C-alpha cells in the first residue's frame, strides 16, 4: 500500500512537471511579441500580425464552421491589415488592401455590440452544405452572418465576402483537404 502511495505521488509530480513546462515556455513566448517586418513595427498601434494561436483583443477573427461535407476556414486580421488564414487547402498570409480593411473596421464599429446583431429566423440552409460564418473582435462575436437581418449585418456579410474573395478562400470538400488546426481563443 505504501509503495502504491509513493508511486502515485511520483506520477503526480512527473505529470505536474510535464504540464507546467509548456505553460512556462508559452509565457516566455507571449511576453516578447514578434514583429513580422519593419513596416508593421512603424505603424503606430498596429502590433504584430496575428499568427497561429496568438489572438490579440484587437484582432478581427472571421470563422466559417464548414458543414458535413465541407471543411471551414479561419481568418485572423491584425490592426495593420496583416492577415493569416487556415483552410482545408492549407494556410497562408496576406495584407488586406487599406480600403477593404477600413471598410471592415468601420462596419464592425457600426455593428457593435456584434452579439446583438439580429439574425433572420429561421435561416434556411441545406443540412450537408449549410455553413455558418462569424466575425469576432475580443470577446464580442456576431451571430451567423449567413442570414443577416439588418443593414449592419448585410454590410458585415459583404465585407467578409470581399475578404474571402481577396484571399481566394473556399470551403474545401472533406475528401480533398485536411481539418483545420485547433484555435486557442
């Protein structure tokens, strides 16, 4: 019995040590944000471009749920327009045109709080191919923009469609692509 208690205590200590190491490494990494290039460092208040799991409260996050037969996608847009995205076809980076970024930011600000945007009810979609698309900034997330129910929602939907077209993103059929990596929000 005593040996079992010692073994459990030893296993717990090893587990805690293994679990705490990534957290320490993560704290070290997040305390020193990396800047992609000098132009983004020179933009006042722009901050670094969003990458991987690093999502700042000013980052615009656009997600598409995918569907039974389709892989969704995720777009992260930094304050300076630097964008990273993940789709069933892979990942990529780009910089949005200034006018597209300005319109998106203006329409997001006009629609705040995003969570209060009305949604058409019911939102008719096919079961196998119906997707949901959301815009989030910080902790504020819109309802599904597939069926907006007012001018502010319509404007956001048009902005999202323009960003998706600019980035040439599509919902990849599951038979053709890979699932998205997890996102830590």
